[in-house]
């Protein structure tokens, strides 16, 4: 590991196969905690290359426990996190909106590392019990149109790395990998990333796949459509800069989309919006991201039509119904 670290510190890069091998060795516990921490940290001090990112991704997918749900044609909505913006759980909310609108979702998620409340923290607090059982995941898809894939259950080889990530408490290249390593191998994917540079890397790698994809980065730093300004969109059709107005929406202030300071506060915000009681800005941001996911699923539709479908799912209670069915609840969850 010493030689590898020296090489990286000197701004030399790893080829794809070597990157794959190193990550497999990390997962197998061949290095000390200090060595792993140094390896993770160095990638926040130097640029990751396409070959390195692709090699790390390939290792994660090789080591994962796959889930065969291809017949459901599900989409994943997943952000890298690490943008430091502390918004409410926009992509998780959007996932239920998309499911409510009739597009199956295979949501890949985890506990927060660089944020207070990741999607797994949130759903666990609200009563969802994580499962890796295929029959239960299929039940969720059949009844709710959505299943939740809690990353540690499907990436057991990462158990040696997880506590080190928690101790560091900052974004690492695992944030970059999260959206790429959904164990159900979805053919449709909406991805939010925390930098323009990473958006370009993702765009290059996704163009080499058979996926229908949309990659998002707000130009003021968010890893999703924040509506606080313009955003970059990279899809199968190319790249473009869009404004909130291009979605038929208005600009919002950053304070209007902030999240809770605890998991409990985050859950209350989440349920308030899901119950149709969110603010205009909160609903708009959710509709924007859910609408973009619906567009990703069918890029022949207009963006404004997809946003309208997302609004309908949220305001008619279809998103809430998907949530209740995922949790196998017989009555509506409230924030009381």
C-alpha cells in the first residue's frame, strides 16, 4: 500500500484493472485501517480518473449480491451526496413520487456518512425493515411499485470499509460509486453528482452502457435539481444547461429546501411533504427531480409533462400510497 499511496500522491494514476484489484483487496481486509483511510482521503486531494472510477465500479459490482428484477424495468434515483448542502431527502421523496406515477423504482440507498440523514436512516426511522430477500423485494415492487435496496445488505464485502468511512465523516470516492453499483443493475437511472467534473466522468462511463440515463448537477453545487439556479443535464441525447423555467417552475431560495438537523426532524419534513402539506418550494423541487426521472424513463415525453405527472402523483396521494404499501401499512402514516 505504501507504494500505491506514493504513486497517487505524486499525481500518478491507476489503470482500470489495477484499480479493480485494489478495491477487491480493500474489501477483503488486506490493509490496515490507517492505510485504507489514507487511500480514501487521497482521492479528495487529487482528481479521480475515468479508468480508476470504472475499475472501482467493476470491483463493487463483481463483489455485490445481485438482485434479479429486470422484468420490472425499474429506475434508480440516487445522488452521490457529498455536496454539503444539507437539503431534505429529495431523491428519496422523488422515488415514491415516481413509483406513484406508475414507473417502478429500485432505490439504492445507505446511511448518511457526510450528511445527517441518508435514505436508509430516514426509512429505518419511519419503520421500514431492510431486507435482502428477493421474495419480499418482489412483493414491494408488485404492491408499491418500489423496492429499497439497503447497500450494506448487497455489498457485504464493504463491511471492512464502512466503519472507516463513518470515522472519516467526509465524502470519499465511495460517494462517487454509490449510484453506479445498484445490485439490481437497472437499465434506467437518474443520477445527481456533486461536481461538474464528476458529471463528465459519469457521462463518459454511462455512454458506454445500454442504460437510459440522466446525470444532474446544479451549477451552484447541489447533486440534484435544486431550483436555486441553472443546472447541467447529461443524458442519452447529449448535454445541456437548463433553468427552472425550462421545467415550467420558478426559482427558489436555498433556505426553502433545507433539511432537518436530526433524523427526527428530517423524517417530519419528509412526511409533511409526502402528505401533501409541504411548502410550494418543497413540492416544486420534488416534482422537478421526480419529473426528470420520469423523463429519463421515457425521453420522448416533454420535461413539462413529466413534471406535471410528478405533481399529480404527489398531490393526489399516489406517492403516499406507494410509501404506505412499501412499509406494508394498512393506515396512513402521519407526523404526529
